[in-house]
């Protein structure tokens, strides 16, 4: 949608208005006809924007606006608040057909998607924002805890990491990052069964999250390594005697990965794919894809491995 400016032309771009004061000013600001397009229409293409239509003489506005500011500040960027004083911006109120205040509109992708009139209880307002953001009110706190949990895990403090991931799951059941983090803590400690059970806690819309796919792939690799249970030296000896012993090369890759040498495992699987890509129903290629999933798309080993695999497959 586009507002019509004083010259009769649609306002499609404008310099955003300055933010309100305070530490949460990046998420809360006042707007006018000249800046509405940038503050609301354009900004809502990146993050949902709530527009609060108010006036200084409006009693209910004095109750609603502080609650809006509080909840938007808690969301820490998951949603923004734009305040429009209808006394000073009657043209905006007219074009958006504001009939009473307070009136609240929610915008996403440049269009109004929800709204209400009158003051409402904080619980109802919180629900309104949670629906708009997909439950993101207060997620900054969760993000901070997740970051701290990951730091603890990276430092080897699995107990603290697991406790922090669990705290996030108490407030946000099924959070994919927290589920994946907790499952990885169990996997690192050697409790494969508990790690697998923890993955089942992820909410349905988070099942394809990159972190969930990665830990799921890691579990598959661990389970495959346990089944293989082979020593590397006898397998190397078999390959020295017969470089086309594909089962030996495949088992060697599993053994190398189990021993922590993932790059060497990738090399053996690439070599097996080069020699006979269709062996055992393309087992080498499929296992490579599992390795790439476990390492993540940004890992240099994944990037190099995918490039080399493509070169083999399409040569």
C-alpha cells in the first residue's frame, strides 16, 4: 500500500524518522507522513512493525502505549513499534481510516495484517505480539542463553551447557537450537540413545532447522561407526593388496571418521565414488552427503567436498 503525500503522489520511499530516545530507540520511534513509508512499509519487509495511533489527550493511550513499548523492548528486534500522533498526522489517520484511538495496526511485507482498537490487557497484548512474531517476544534473552550455552559447550563444560539449553526449552518447548544443543551435549558425552531421544523434542516447524539436521546426521554417523567397529590398519592392508576392494575402503572411511579424522574419511569416500559411484547403491555418495550435513554448509570441508563430488559425478 502507499500513502498519498501533500503533492498527490504516492509516498514510496522516504528518510526514516529518528528513533525515540532510550536504549530501545532502535525498535521504537515516532513517525509522520513524510517518514511513514520508510518507518513502516519498507521496514515491515524485514521485521513486523506495530503502528500505535495515539493522541496526547487520549486516556486509554496512556495505558496502552507504555505496555507496547515494554513488550517491543523485550522482543529486542523481533518486532518494531512506530507511534503516530493523530493530532499531528491527520492525513495518515484519514487515509488509514482511523476512527477512534488508540488503534493499533500490525504491518508485514508492506501490508496491514492485524490490528485492534482500544486499550487491552497486557496478556492480550503479549499474545498479539507473539502471534505476529511467531512467539519471538523475549527471544533476545533466549538467544543470549543459547550463545552462552554454546560457548560453554565449546569450552567442554557440558554440564553448564546442558543446563542452559534446558532452561531455554522450559520457556520455549521444542526450540530447535536448544534441542540440537542439548542433544549434542549428550552425544559428546557418549550417550547416543539420550541424544537421539532429545531430538524427538523438537517442534514440528523446527525439524528442518540446520542445527537439527546437523546433529541428526552426526548421530547417523556415530551409529554407522559403531556398526562398523573396524580398525584402520587391517583395512589399509586390504586396500594395499587390492585398491578396488570397495568394502574395505568404505569401512576404512567409517573407521577414520570414528577416530576423529573426518577429512580422511571424506577423501576415501570421494575416491570410492570416483572408482565405482554405483557400488552398493551409491553408498559412498550417500555417506558423503551425511558427512556434509553433519559438518554444515559453511564448513570449508563441506564446500570443498561438494565441489569435488560434483566434479566426479558430472565428469
